[in-house]
């Protein structure tokens, strides 16, 4: 995220008839209805004057790294909360999330013997798509919670009214998170010589923690060996690159942070390095696709079981007409029971079109279910199996799975069942903290990283 060499500028055509506000001519799904338009406009004006959260050269550097992943030279690890909350913008939560991602990436670097592209689902993951506009409890119906950028989770009429002041708070909380992550990463926290910094205090005697320790020791020995051999200090390993991502759902917010920058052509969405289009807002003629068409960031597209080959082809035509490498990441999230049926035709469609994409698997969102008592959960076994199948399906199709997109946390939560400690449905009551989707905990995350290594090495 910092101190990237500036990559060469690729000169490609600017998209036609596009402005950051062009999306307003199209149907925008999943948007909040603000009671006071003037207040919304004023918040958007204030945001448009606010400093951006990332820079254009970081974005271009990420594009280069995605282009490398597209040709099999990197593996992408994207992970973090389903939704961030303003009251969780705290030092321990941010640090723990970073620790898990760093530990997982170390397992991947070691096992895959290739660089890992690290992307956090954080510093802006505040807007949530919902399956219904309203929520009813005990006969009372209120607007749905749409993420902290829009309204509050409490089930009261006041809390659920969309409030434009939250747009400003979302920007501020994203900036604080970003600032802290940048400082940690730059200040030596991500130093490969000291993976012991990444231990989570609450993890005791976990077999996976032990296994991780072995990998970390192994890397430590290799580093010292290299340094002795060359008589130099592997200085560049004292820090790693970290990029940010979120679902660019709230189009007024994204528009306000979309800017032109000196010495670059076109527009950059400077709210994040890597915005993605959610499954519910990927209509080719919809407002979200129109917004994404004009920004130069790399783009993620969630691909669910309902997506057809034609639909994917249209999205690629609209969003990457010049077939630029490093531009598109397709994040499939089919569910373990649908992936074998739904993924192959899409791989074929992309192949036929000849568009460069990076395929990554989100094994979380197609595997959400409710327990009998109504708790939203995911079975670890299904998550693992979808990941496993994804590798095999790509391999059989002559394609390649180049990354994973995960919902995880560094906290000791019990939200997904199964895993090393074989969490049961009864355990879900112990530490279920997510306000939206269930996340992998530390052990489940590491276990998944280890599975990826096993699969990839085959
Ligand atoms: C998400 O990533 O939190 C999400 C809502 O995903 P999807 O659009 O794939 O359902
Ligand atoms: Mn989610």
C-alpha cells in the first residue's frame, strides 16, 4: 500500500460518455432512501472535498499485481469482515484481523512458493446489500439495516432512518483504519523476520498454531541463511504490500471519492484500491456497472449461480472492452452444491471471449444457511469442499484458480460450525458477534490456508 514503484502508465482509450455521476441515469438497486435530499447533497459535497483514501499509483500497482496473478505468478488472498462497524474501528480488532491475514499469507507464500497478493476487506466495507428492504419483528416492520454507512443496526425507527452524516463517518473510520494499517505495515509489524508479532494472545495450544510456528521458524531460518550467504539484510522483507477493498455499493459515496489526478488520464475511485460489484447489483444495464465502467481501478465481480454465460460475456465487454490485463477479477460464489454445475459454462464463456481475468473463489456466500433456531451460519466442511472443487474444476477446464475471497476475523468467534475444534450448533451461542454474515475464526482461517497449499501443490 505504500512506497510502490510507480508502474508504467498504460495508455488506453477513455470510456465514452462517462462521468462519475452517469450512473444516476440508470436504475440503482440496493440504495438507501434518504428522507432529506438536501442533507444528502451536502454530505456528498463535503465528501467530494475530503482527502482520498488511496492513491492512483497504488491502484496501478495493484493492477500490475493482479495481471501477474492472472498468469499464475501470484496468489490473491482477499479477506476480512462481512461488514465493518463504526464501533469496531479499534486497535485490537484491526490488529488481530491483520495478524490472521498475515499468518495465512505466510502459510501460502511458504507452501505455494509464490508471492501472495494481500487484499483486506476493510477500511470501507460499510455498505451491505439486503435481500429485503424491510425487516419485521413481532409484527413491527422497519427499514432493513444497510450497513453503518446508511443506518444503525438497532431495531428502532430512529436507528433505521438513513442518515447522510454516516457517509462522513464512514470516510473518517475508513481513514483511521487505513492510517493504522499503513503505520503497522510500514513500522515493521509485517516484518517476516518477526512473525511472532502476529500471534494472537487468546490462541492457546492450538495444533494449528504449532504448525504455523514451524512454518514461521522455517522461513526465519531461510531468511537468516540468505542474509548470511549474501552478506546483506533482506530489507525488503521488513514490510509487505497490503491493499484494501470493499463492495462499492453506495454509489453517492463512491462517486464523491472518484477523482482525476495529475499526470494520469481518466478517473480513479480513490475510496479503495479494489472495489467489487456485488451479486445483487451486477445487472449489465444497471447503475453499478455503469459506475464501474469508467473507473481505472481493478474491479471484482461476484459471480453467483444465477449468472449466465451471456451475462458474464456482456459484463466483460462493458467493463473491459480493451481486454486489459489486471483489470478484472471474477469472484465465484456458487455454493458447494452448485459449483460443479454452474462454474464450467462460465469458464468456457470467458475462454471463448478471450478476456484476461483472475478467477478467485469465495466459498462463503453460497454456503450460508440457518439453523433450526434461526442462526445464520456456514459449515466449515462445505466451505472447504467448495474451495477444493474450485481448484479441480478450473484444472479440468484448463483454467486456473488464482485466489480466495473470505469472510474472517482475528477474534475468537463461533459463527461457522466445524473446523479443527469441530464447533457444533450449540457452540454458536458462545461467541457469535457478526451483525451480518458468519465469519471464519482464526483456526478455521489457518486451516483453510493449509488446505489451499495442499491442493495447489498437487
Ligand atoms: C458479501 O461479499 O458480503 C456479499 C454480500 O456477497 P455477494 O454479493 O456475493 O452475495
Ligand atoms: Mn457477507
